[in-house]
C-alpha cells in the first residue's frame, strides 16, 4: 500500500508516521516490512511519536497485512508472517532480517 493510501485510511493523519514506518523500503524493497511492520515496530513508533500515534501505526500494519485479517506480526522473528519462501527477493529478505535482528538486540 502506498503512503497516500495509508494516509487516506487514517483520515489524513500521520504522514510522518507512515513515512517513518516505511523508511527502509528504499533499502530492502517489499522486504522492508520485516524491520518495522509488527508489534515491536509499533512500540518503536510510540516511543518516537507518543502514544497517540499507536492507532496510526496499527492501521498501517493492518493495511499492509490485509491478507491476514486484523493480525499483526509480533516481531521481526514471527515465523507465521516472515517466511523466506514468501520473499519476493530472498537476498533482500535475508539482508532485512539480519538488519532487524541487529536493530532489536
């Protein structure tokens, strides 16, 4: 989903939050989701922007994980969501996975 679509789904709010969540897309392509698109990422959003940003981050995750209903991965290591066989680009997936692993230590 694009930033514009996310902003529409949050009634025009949170552009900076959506951009912050997707800030690794340039580096990892679609595989960027393993870095911040989960509950751990939501907690980082709250730490960065405050509690009022939580619902925007949650909506962003739900939009991007629409095929899973209202489920949001627990973290970068949630095997239900982040499986290498689903990767669009396995090299990028593995790089993003290693990056996330270092980030959350």
